[in-house]
């Protein structure tokens, strides 16, 4: 709950201890989901890796689609879980560190884990000859991370407004369905698609953070009339 190492109010707190604390506060489910997504995609890759060369392109297209759908959903659900670990909001709002800062740390940890897991999977698919996409190098991360940023932003905004993990998770699934059934249908250029999704995610995350910064609304949701 410290501002930083330079401005700490818990003696002995270091940057490493601070981030380790926030990792624990994220919860096992939030940290396990990106890893489970990576293991699942890798398992499918190994299972289909024995196909003949004629099927290589179709296999690669299927693996890219799997990656681009599994990772964003896992990221969104993980963010919805990590952002809802605090029950005594009124206590957190009274601490020197602003509550949105605490939530941002946890979302940052989840996002970093998703990026690391996606990087490992993309490298594996490229080495296995199962990467059938025009994006290569660091830009390839946009394939799963564009939608992932969008769903992380949706999760943070939904959690800030609804204060319910189940409701926020439902919003994540609804946002994913909107993306794959409508957005991807009309925005077909892959780079524009991923950049727009990233921008939408940034806007939603900003709005969610602003909502969390509104102490009166947070208190009013806990106890109607308390903010008056």
C-alpha cells in the first residue's frame, strides 16, 4: 500500500516487497489464467504438430486464431479478478496511497504476465512453423495483445462500475463476442483492427480508473447516503 520506496509509510518496505505483496493480492486465479492459456495453446500446438506439410498453412491459421482468442479472454477474466480483491473499500480510500494506484499495480502485473506468456507462445509457434500471420517480430504481439488490452480495459471499467467479479466477467465475455462477431467483421485490416482495440482498451481503462478515483461514488455504493 506504499506510494513508493522513496515515500513509504511502512518501515522496511522495498519495491520488490511491494510488488510481491500486490502479486499475492492479485490472487491465484488472476495469475494462473494467462499461464493456463499459454499451456493450453502449447499443448494444442504439440498435438497438431505431426501433420504433413500440405496442412501446415491451415494449421498455422488455426493456431493464430486460437492464440488471438484464448489469450484475450484469459487476460480479461484475470483483470476482472485482480481488480476485485479488496472488500473494505472505505478503508483503502482513507489510506495515503490512492486506491486507483493499487488497482493499476495489479492490472500492470496481470498485463505483464499475459505479455510474457504470449511472447513465449508466439516464439514457439514461429519455431514450429505454425505462425501464419503477416505480423512478425515485436509487432506479432499485437495479434493477441490488441484484443487483450481491449478486454482488460473492459474488465477494469466494468469492475469499477459494477463492483462484482461475476458481472465484470460477464461484461468481458460480452465484449469478446462483440469483438469477434461484429468488430472483426467490419475492421478487417489486421493492424488497424489491433490498434483500434488497443485504443479502445486504453479509453476504457482510463474511464475505469477515473471511476475508482471518485471516492463519493465508491462510498455511496457501499452505503447509500454515506457520501452525502
